[in-house]
C-alpha cells in the first residue's frame, strides 16, 4: 500500500493505492480479508464506518442459525440436494445455489477451526435441526450470538495478520472509470478528522473492491437491524452496479426498544399479545377479537417460532402469519402499541390464569411436552426451555419477569441486493458485493442461509482476486483523469451540507426519520401501487433537493447527511423495483402482501386494504434486474439459470484444476 496526495480543484486529498479494499467489518468482510491474505494477496486493507457496527456483530435470535450441508447422523444429503433446496425458493440462479451448497462445509469448518463454538457430539458429528424451508436437518447454531462469535473470531485472525483497518471511514462514493465498466476506487469521509478540512476526505485507488456493507438497513423506520447499520447500496447503484431481486425482503415480529428477532422459544412458550394506546393504557388482549377458537390462536402463536418471517401463504385458515397482519393492524392502522407479556397466560385460552394445554394442536403440545414445559406462565416456560433468552434482554435493560416487551413487524433481511456472478463479481468489473448486500437469495430461503452465503461469497471473491486480479492499481494521473469529476461532485455536495450548519433548527435527523417512515408505510410487508408511486415522488423530490433542504447542527452531522444521500438513492431504486413488479402483474409472495381488489380477505373483520392474491409462480421462475442510469432505469426479467450438472469425472476435473482452468 502506498500513500500519496492528489489535488482535486483546490483541495489536497490523501490517497492510498493498493490492490484490494474490503469495505465493511462484519463476518463477510472480515472473512474476505482473512481469505485474501491466506490465498497470497496481502496488499489489502479494510475500510469500515465503525469496527463495532453492523448486523453481524449486533443481531441474533433465540437460536441464531447457520445453514450448511448435513454433517452428522444417518440422514442422506448431497451438494446437489442442498442446491435444489436453495433453488426451489424461487427466483434464485441455480449456479449460485450450487456454489453455496458446495462451499458450505469448507466455510463452516473454517469457522470451527478458528474457534466458533458450534456443537458436536463425542464422535465429532456436527448434528443439526430443521429450520424454516428446510427439508433436512442442516441447521446448526452457536446460540443467540452465532454471527457475533463469527465476527469476533474473524477479527482476531485479521488483526493477527496485521491487515490494516481504516476505522471510522465512511464510504461516500464508489469510483469508476468514465464508462462505468470498472470499479477503480473509493472516496471516504474520515470521521476521525471531520474538523480538519485538509484531512476530512480520503481517497483509495484500488484494483479491486470487496463490498461488504450489509443490506440497506437504514431504509426502514420499523426495523430489527441494529441502529448502527445503514448500508451503502445507494452508492453502488449510483456507480452502475445492477440490482437483483430487490423486491424480496424478510419481515417479522421483533422487539423495538432492544432490536431483536422474536422467533423460536420466544413464541413457542405462548406469550400473551397485548395492545395499548400510545400512553400504555387501555390494555387489551386483542387476538381473541379475531380468533374464534383459542386452540387456533395458541397454535398460530406457537408456529411463529418456526415460521418467523411473514409469509402470505401462511395467512389462510388462521395461519401463523395472520399474527403479523393483526400486529400491523394495531400498530399502523389503529395507531396503537403492541406488546408481549410473558408474565401471564392468554386469558382467552386459560382458566383461572392456568393455560388449558389440551387446546393445543398435536405439534405444539408434543413440543412442549418433550421440553417438559406443560406448566406455568410463559416466563416460567421460557426459564425452563431457554434461560439465555431471558438473560439476553436483562443484559439490555429489559426484565421480562416484571415488564412487557414492545414489538412490531420489522424489516429484518434483504434477500435481494446487488448482482454478482458465481465469483460474486458484479457487472461492474473488479467490484465484488459479498454478504447481505449481494442479492444471491431468492424469494424464499432456509433460515441461516445468509450466514453461509456471506462466508461462501467472500471466499469466492478472494479466490478470484488472488488468482486473476493481482495487478497494481492505476498510476495516480490515470486514476485522477478517470475519477476527478465524480470526486468533485461529492465534494460540492459536502460543501452544501457544511454551509447549512446552524446552531438550531437542524433537520438532518428529521429527513432520516421521514424517509424511514415512508418506506415502512409504502414498502414493507404490506404494499400497494398507489402508495409506492406517492412515496416515489417524495423520494425523488428530496433526493434532487437534498443539498438545499438539509441543515446540520455541526460538522459531526456531515456523516448523517451523506448517509441520507445514500439512503434516498437506495429508496428510489428499491421503490422503483417494487413498482415495476406490481405493474408487471406481481402478486403477494415471499414476505410481503400486495393489495389486490380482486383478492381474498384474511378475515372479514379486516379492512379492504388487506385483500390479496398469491403470486402464481410464473415470476418465481424469473429474476428482476435493474440498473440505475441517473435519469432513467434499465429493467430486464430473465429466466433463472438452472442448477448446472457439470462433467464431474475425476480425471477431467483434476486436469482442469492442474491447468488453472477452474477459476474463470
């Protein structure tokens, strides 16, 4: 890595030239850096907005899942079978499914070898359990903090190798050549030096960029993403990177004060769902207004543990996803607050405070019986089945034994994202989106595949870079000739933000809250075309005028202002993708409901806004791709690529491997 200075207009900017910059310090980004070093490419650095920020380090669930090939027991499995499971989720390319299946053991055992405490039996078998959309028992877990353990262990490996980490450097532009064919560098905001005009911005002149920024978490107000994560997808779209399956997200019930998924035992212990007014008064157990049968209500709550993401296919006949609709109806439509109360059993299904377990369906009853939990209150059952789930909230200032837990239906994961090939390289050459920012998933996916995908994708990107993209970055004069106009544009936007600094009436947080509320209202799990179009007009207007309408309190707000720029860009692209899908005739699927006047109501007592029809499967055989061109969008809908059935004759593969014909 070489450090120089480059003059852009009247400013001298520090510029670091090196082979590869990894953007992001989550599990995928750290793995990319570790793998690159191991594969022989050591001219690398990590650039991160904050080493302790991001989803990998700060999220989890009652039993956070890692999905991989079966590695224990008698149950048969194969790479191709796992690929078929991933592919069957719809709108997923078969070659990516095959790669994710094939590299899952390698990626998993790498994590085991660096110390992630996945459980095994005395024979060394890594036994598993079934997760959602999983026909086998491929899932495993290191507990509620699986991804945090992964991140911490990978960070230790990276630091032991002496890989430089540029901490508190925020990406504000992905730089390309003038034809937008190759990624050539990055413009960053040095948050350590915001007061120093000469050090405020830093450039990176690169051969390759591994983009591990996570999903665009800041898009939604109602979100289970950690508040520290916003994402940087908008900047990639601005650079010409294609979006893929952007319509596909996961939404589910989560706590809001401390952001955490409420899946697994949090639901299986059968808590009481409570609605109150905004002040916390007028307490009502509202589910019994919609469930005529208390047994059906209990089964729906229980199944939220297995079937955590909202799924319109699981609404009919009082299915588990009806719970999500009813929570949304209370919080968004009625403007009330919803809570889980673990201190008492649902009155509708109880006698003198004691739950009538005989009302449960066979699956729920058998589960609780096997868990020796057919007794007491929800909190007592939770203590029996999963004490760490209680401790987790206690460690974050919430005592489930003495207070209710506020919840909402929250954005949790983007199945879509940026386009990448089987080496995770995007249409923009030398730019590799890995982790959640990569749109490798389809409409549905087994729980835990995101962690596997991030490890597989970052490994593949590192393999390709180490084998094929070893050249030095461009000379500074060439770099400047290609990128100076892009840099100048962002510096001018930064000056507009700085000129707006006032001691009072700053609105930078207000802009953030407004764009989040807009996305939650129009682009979450309940969608309709009119609302999306209205939201798009607001987004376009704010993005066009952002430099003029923003006002900052101090130079510290400059980071937030640039985040707003990225998020508005991302919102523009995502809402446009949603609009295109619906205009093409797209119906409800995945984790969202598209309102349809000719559809069915989940319950007659709900408003017409919840009338919907299921997608017939035709669009699940295709993938939506789009490219943002600044003043217009380019769309394509292409058939999914089938799972390859390659010639796996050993001597043939060995020959290609020896002749370096595999990585291409």
